[in-house]
C-alpha cells in the first residue's frame, strides 16, 4: 500500500496545469500497483487536481481538514 500527500497553490496557471497533471500522474503510477491512498484537504487548485488524479488512478482519498472552520474561512462559495 502506498500513501501519497500533496499540497500546492490554490491558483494554478492554466498554461501549466497539463504539465503539473502529467507529473502527478507519473508519481501516482509508481504507487498505484500496491494500492493507493491520497491525502488531501481538497482545496481548490493543486489539492483538487491531485484528488481527481488519485481517483483516476483507481486510488482512494482520505480528506484532511486543517481546522474545524477551514471551509468557512478558506473556501470560496462556489
């Protein structure tokens, strides 16, 4: 079993998102053979991209909430 965690910027430059996704896929591909768990707070940007790619790779997610009011303080209404 492999557990992978990523944190990154909330605003990803659209011109770089494909390269970032490719890099993350390469890391996840090395981990998915033994079972993959991704740790993420599901924030907009890099964290959400990572979570999507973990699911795409057939892995499972564990969500980490940094504080009890994280959503109210850090997440935009949309």
